[in-house]
C-alpha cells in the first residue's frame, strides 16, 4: 500500500491540505500510515467479535466455486489493466484500484475459494458493515475538506459525496482483511493440494 499511495499522491490523484496533516513520509501523510494500521484492526476486530458470537463451521463445497471467484476477480484485474493501458485520465484512479487489489483477491479464491464460499455469509456481514462505516467516514472527511480527490482522475460517479473509486477501495481492502483472516483460521487449502 505504501508505494501505491505514494504514487497516487505524487500524481495528484488525491491530496491533503498542508494545514490538515502533521507531516509526511515520502508523499503520504503520517495520518494515512496510521490508517494503514487502523483499518485492518477495525475490520479484523469486528470479524473476531462476529466469529465469537456465531457458530461458524465451513463445509466443503465444489472446487468450481474457487474457480468462479478467481474468474470474477481475474476479470476485474483485466478491466483495471485495460483501463490503465487504454483509458483516459478520468479512469486512472479506478484502474489503479482494479489493477492492485483484485489480483490478490483472485489468488485467495484460487488458494481456497471453497472455504470462502462456505463462509460467504460471514464474509458479507464482516466486510459489509465496516465498509459502510468507512464509506460514511470518508464521505464526511471529503465534505469537510480534510482531503481531496482530483475530479480529473475519477469517473465522476459518486453517492453522497463519496466517489465510486473510494467506495471500491474500501470494499476491496476490507475483503482483503476478512478473507485473509478467514483463510488463516479456516483454510483447508483444498484448492492447491491435489
């Protein structure tokens, strides 16, 4: 995330006002580095709280679901790469998100999509609620002028002041956290062991 964020700020895809930050490391504000730690903690602790209150026991499913999840995230990666190569500047932020996170998510599904599919209800709830919270918090931060996303590098679609790119970013990063922890805890690795 650090090189990716530094690139985004250096390219002025997004930025903070100098009066809104304590300092920077590279191009990225210190507060953003703190967020790199806080988001996985927020989402991970929410997941652990949910797991402690529910009975979760994944049941094996067909390996076709692993290939299906891999194909979905692989297709999103391909869209990101196509947008990077042939899209205009207005698609750059979305393209960079799609070229960065979906390949990792595709790898998770290839590794053990059976377990992720068996835990799809857990994935949906524990990804969805923290994502909704971060969408609201980010929309407020943008509205308050804490940080700015360049309209030149976004597709121009937003809901309640939250650009599509930011909504996509939070969804994917929370999926990375939730799926990673679930694979660590419950992964059977059947997708990679013959």
